[in-house]
């Protein structure tokens, strides 16, 4: 199954484009970033510390905030913990191009 119809763009805390990468099915944003040599802040890698939190700027409906685990801290509706959050599987097969934009909070 091809997943080239998805790109994730990372903005720094000031809104400047920092990096982009193409995730694969079942990967957290942190895993996908790491595969592309993009540095994402992490600490616990379990959804418990908020270090990796990002604001979802574009395509919020495509994001599964609990892809790998249930968040253990409260997050706002427009946030994702990138160590456990990723994209919904159907995003990769709907034939549409998706540009996901996340902004680092730290």
C-alpha cells in the first residue's frame, strides 16, 4: 500500500517551517520523524510527560491521538502527543493528498 500521499510538516514554536517527512502506516509521528532524521523532542515515549506535544495546525481529523497508546496526560482538542499519536490508516488509502501541519509547543 502506498503512503506517498501524506507529508507531515513540522513548525517550530514560532511558526517557522522546521522540517517535513513522510510517515508510514502504524508509525507515531516521532518514529516517522526519526526515520527521516528529523529531531522531535521526546522524553517518556509513552504519552505521559507532554514533552513531545504539538499543536495540530492542519488536518486534525486525520490524526489518531492514541495510535500507539492512550494519552496519560490531558491534552487540548487541537494537540497531539507525537510519541504515541500518528495518522489514521485510512488517510493512506483514500487517494487524496494530505499535508499535515504540526507546531512544536517547546
